[in-house]
């Protein structure tokens, strides 16, 4: 790959009573079916740690959380993107852009749907080390999915143990090292997909253990100018003593990816496999290099009174990005424009110290957290020559921006889990913090854009759980969320110029949920209804040439219902369902941009968005269903059919266009052979989008050029082989 190559499926739920009634009906039907079953051949409750003071089962926590295990991660695809497996999590939408230059688009209860790059609205962790930057923006491309034991998804900002987000937490946990083993794997698929992976894990003497993995991915993509190459390296060193556990992790990511950009409605309708001409003209692409190291030390006390355990976690890393955008030279002629080439070098680090206290009926976690991020950010023309007569496009030209961006976070938190009675448990917590953003401008030829902003917050959380019977638990939770703008969201003003967006405020939310969890006779059910009211919601003012600017759009409201179900129908046959109903709308009218330049106060390139419009990037419903059958002649062979569906998605705040709803079927077959006493061979074969439907897999919210639509992949095939050997 050269740098320059490479109607609604579900009914619209407009009213909360409709969503709740539908959920209740489905819950009743599944419960009745479960009671007719006698099969209890699997443990359907999982131990989780996210959001709680200590390890607890899913049914023991008073909030909505889902765990996706290693088998589901492995069977969902080549373990490249979280979009492969997290469709089975209710309340979560993970859109695969089929564009490695722009990361996944992940939203939880509608938070994060606006993101044009990176992951917003959720906190991300890998083995307790943040994958979210100190300013709140995160990436998941370096997650080692092949080495994961599970991924936990907490929906909503319930836990006081995690910080600055509205949508919740996604946390990856690596497999523990229990035996010496070596694994090698290869993936081959449609659109030039080629991936190789090798990993090793071994317990060592004196309590040490080690694991490491290397992978290399190459893909051409089904659209021109959509190829990518990516190399990942991950390593973990652990030590366990009588009362201590130390873990050190290191990861490295190198990636080069072309950017095919989005398509207009006319382009998408005519041919979703095409690439907009501007992509080739400007050679739109992104180069990423990220290296991160982290360490944690946990100490268990035996004679310190109520002090049971302490944990200290620290991390440091660097991230470098060079991104070529499709911004015309004439636009860059504005003296205050920051150029069509983004180039930044980021240094970041942080530390978290917490203590777990235990009394007879109370577990209490207290802690402090500090994080710091420094971006050396530069902008260049993406052309040489003059704006009126450029000699070359898609190249590094004259310097147009040079500044130092800083984000500093200071937080303190406490959360208590209190056993009120045999069947009752309460959780109370609070997290208070300060985020300070600063810009020091060193490019003064177009004015001094230096500035500083400080955001402060105190977020309480409360939850109550009642074990109504041996099978049923009920919970209620209330929480307050806070989401500060990221440095990227503060980088550009809505008028199309560079400079610190000092008008952008933090958004706050009040969230309430009621839930039920059922475990009996081979059936697991998790049902939740929720309501969220947000003030000063951060929305996209405009997207142009791959550059996004943001503004506060006032009040929004969200309510809906979520259902997750797993059912062992009969031995050898199991079913899974994830259903989300979401009503998300603007509660205030506001003025938005329809093009660039835009000042929001002028009549040019502006329009009014009325209250009641759907929040851009959200859909009324989404669903996942799976039916898997194990062959009677071999418990190691399984065939499955999957169904993924999504309602239509608003592409802009004005709701003048939508990406259509869809339902897609996938097929998969997996088989495991025992080669000998020490070796096993695993096969995975998948056929995705069996019918070859052409749909918009994701959208670019409020794109100023109308290039909203990012096509989903057509019919595609994958064959994966894994050989595991114990030694």
C-alpha cells in the first residue's frame, strides 16, 4: 500500500411507555419459556469487577453491566475490532467505519454517537490501565482482543471509581497465565485481509509469570483509498507473593491507514463501493505510532484492622499522529486557518492510588487520581506552491500552526457497598475533580490563540439492590455524569478557523435506571429501563475536510429500555439476544452550521434546529440475536446464525436525511481438534452479510459537504486458524 493508494428494520419507539411495554412482554415470554426447561448445563452468571469495590457476580451489582467472554471474542471475527463482538451488548452501538484512519464509533445510550474520531463519552481500560487520554478521548485499536479473558461494559456513569464520562466504561481483562503455552494464528479474508499472530505465556519460578503477543494486519479494503497496515505488540510481566501482586504491561502500535472519506447521498445511492474524488486528490491518510507502559501493585493486609487492600497504578505513554485532510488550498488561504495537515506528538501519564476498607457489612474504596497530557500540535498546508496555483496536493507544506496543548486532571473519590440486610445491598459513591485545559500558542503571525479553561465537578452515585428470590434480583440506580470537552474538541472554532474554542462548556447529565436480573434453568436475563437528562450537551457544529468543530446545544433527553438474554434451550442448542430501544431528542432549539465558514450568529451557513429533533448519530432501536448449535457427534464443533439489526440513523441535527435501517445475517462455523496431548487446532469460518445488503455502517455527523455516509462492508468471508501448544 502506498501513501496515496489504497426502511427501518426495527420499529421506531417514540414513547417511553411503548419501550417499557415491549420489554415487559419480551421478558415475560422468555421467563415462561425458561420455566419449562430443566437444563442447567451452564453457568450463566459471570464474575465482574468494573464499577464495584471488589469482585462480584453480575446479579450482585445495582447497575447495568455486561461481560463478553473469550469464546465470544474469538468466534466473532479476526479479533481486530471491538465492533465484531460488542454488538451482543444491549445499550451499546459499535459502528465499524471500515476506515482504519478514523477508529470505531462507539456509543452507549447515545453518548459518543457524535464522535468523528476516537471514542468519546466512555472511559476505556485495559488491565486497569486507562486507554482514555487524560482529556477524555480514547482509542481501542491497541486492545489485545486475542489475549483477553473478557470485556466488561458498564452502561451509564454509575461507578464513582471511574471519571469524566457520560456513557460508562469499557474494560478489557487479559487471560491469567496458568500454564506454559504457545499460540500461532493466521487470518485470511475478503478485501485483502491478511493477519498473522503469535503469542506465548508461561508461569516462571518464584511467583513470576510472563505473556507476550505480536500481530501484523494488512487489508486493502472494499473501497479505493481504504487500505491499512497495522502492527501490535503487547507484553505482561506479573509477580504474585503471599500478600502482593505486581503487574507490568507494555504495548506498541504502528499503523498507516488511508482515509476514503464519507459519501454523499447521491454517491452512496449510485455506488457505495466508490471513494469520493477528494480522497485520492489529497491523498487523505493517517499515520499513528503509540507506545504505552503501565504498572500496578496490589497489597493484601491481614493485620491492619479495617484496611483490607491497597492498590497503586501508574502509566505513561506517547502517541504521534500525522493526518492529511481534504481541505482545499483556497480555504486555507484564510490567515487564521490551521492548515490541511495535522501533526501532533503527545506525551501522557497518570497515577491512581486506592484503598479498600472492610467492615462486617460495608466495603469502602477511597482513592485519588492524577493525569496529565501534553500535545505538541502543529498544522501545515497540505499543498506546495500558492493557494491559487498549488504545485502539489497531499504533501507537507508551510507551517500554519504551532502550539502546546495541556490537560491536567485531579480527582478524589469514594464508593461504599453496604449489606443492609440478607437480601438488600446499597451502593453510595462520589467523585470530585478538576480538569484544566491550557493552550500556549507559538505561531503568532495570525494572532495569539493562547488560553485556559477549568472544569470542576462533583458527581454522586447511588444504587439499591434487592434479591427478591433465588432467581430474581432487582435494582435501582441514580447518578450524575460529567463530560469535559477534549483538547481535540477545543482545537477549532465553528467559524472554520484555528484557535482555542473558549465558548465550549462541559456537559452534565442526570441518569436514572431500574433493572432486573434473572438466573434460572439455563436462562440469564438482564432488563433495564433508563432516563437521562443532559445540560449543555456537546454537539458537532460542523465537519469539514475531516476536521470537526463543536458547540453546546443545550438540553437533551434520552429514555429507553435494554434487554440481554442468554438461554440454553436444550443441550447443544443455545440462543442469545440483545435489544435496545432508545428515544433521544434535543429539548432546546438551537442554531447550527450548515457549512463553512460559520459564525453561528450570521445568516450565512446557519439554520435553526427545533426542539424535538432526534439527536444526530442515534437510532431508535438496535438488536443482536444468535442461535448456536453444537453437533451431537462432537462437542468441539459449533454452527451458528447471527442477526444484527439497526433502526435508521439521523445524519444531522436538522434531521433532513437518515441512514436507512437494516437487518443483516451472518453465518459461522467453528471446530476444535485435539492434535495430541499438548496441542489443539482451532478453525473459525465466517460468512458475514450473507445477503450482500448495502447499508451505511456508520455516519459522519453534520458533515458540511454532505458526505455523511460511511458504507458497511458487502458480503465477506473469513477463515481463521489457531494452533495452541502447551509445553
